[in-house]
């Protein structure tokens, strides 16, 4: 292998190889093909004229209102694909970029990324930390979900802070796709900053991953494995950020929400 590849280490966030890892997943939620009193929060298809929208684009609040229920009164009217019962779940689908939805009629619908407005991604978890609502060393998806379960009124304050809005398309049951338009594989696909990192390259990651034990507890396990750099993300910027795709469903979400650790990233590039 050494004769065929050059081996490169990412300089990371500190110039010495420290890389911060997070996880992402394909959530599974209940949804309805029509709006009801219970299912009120839509996912939207991409506007046909999005490419010609003047900049700056409308903010999240301008598109759907501070309560997330006003999208039918503006440029998103008629673009509703499906409705979820939980506003935070609808928001998390935008963060993750895909979802598998169990519809009330018993069918299953899958949606994938179609486009977005031109705003930088703002983490509501980071906003909670900055406001002193959550300690930085305690942030995880379960902690975030618990916070908003206890403070549902806070959704109207925090979700509109992320002006970026993501649009979707029905994918007919296809697996989640990376930005190279090929399916991502649980535990073997990563997202990086594609302005810096080589798309589709073979990489090696080294970090402690949270793994569920038989009793349902989570413990860190040292992992060294080969992966493919197949995706990117709005929050994945610089040489010191990697997002690992960990799969579909609730268990994958539990693992992804607990990945918040440092490690190393190496690339194997074919010699010419």
C-alpha cells in the first residue's frame, strides 16, 4: 500500500492534527400526507424560481414565521410535501438533510435534500450554550431534545436564529445520498469541507466512538477504520471538522447525538 498511496494527515483545528468529530443520521418520524390538527409542521419542496430569488434570501422567520406555521402565506405556499406533528422534528430533518417518514395511512415516504437558502448554518445548540442554557461539555442531541421538551416556548426564540432553510424532494425509498450523488454508508461515510478536502477520497479516522452496551448504556470505544469522504455539510468547515454518517432510525440518532469528540483524520491518495 505504501508503494501506491501517499499518506496525508489533516492539520486539524490546531495545526497539530486535532479534528473535531460529530455524527449525523437519517431520522425516522411519523408524518401525514395531509395537514391535520395534529400534523401541522411541513417539509417543503424547492421553489422553482429559487435560483433567481434576489439576495439576501428570505430568512427562516420570513419564510415560515417565528412559530413555524406561516409558510402557506408566502413564497412556500403550495410547496408542502408532508406534515410532521413536532416542530423540532421538522427542523431536525432540515439539519440532517434526509428522513424516512411513517405516514398515517401506513405507507413510508423518504425525503432527501433538494436545495437551501444562502445563509450560513447556525447551531441552536451553540446558541443555547452562549445563552447559558446548556453547559458546553454537556451538549448532545438528547440534552437538546430534553431542553426543548421542558421549554417548548423556546423553540420560537431559537429556531428562527438559524436563517438557513432547507428544501426537500421525495426520493421513492432511496437511501440517503451524499453530495457526490451516491448513497452514504453507516459508519463508513464522512462529510468534510469540500473546499479543502478531496471528494470521494479514501480516508482513515481514529477516535473514540460512543457504542451502546447490552444494558443500554453508552461507552466510548476506540475506533480506527477506513471511510470514504462522500458528503459535506453547512456546519462542517475547515480542516478540523468531520461528520460521520451513522445510519437510519432512533438508535442511529442516539449515537449521532453523542458523537462530540476529537480524533485524527488521514487521507490515502493514489500516487501518480
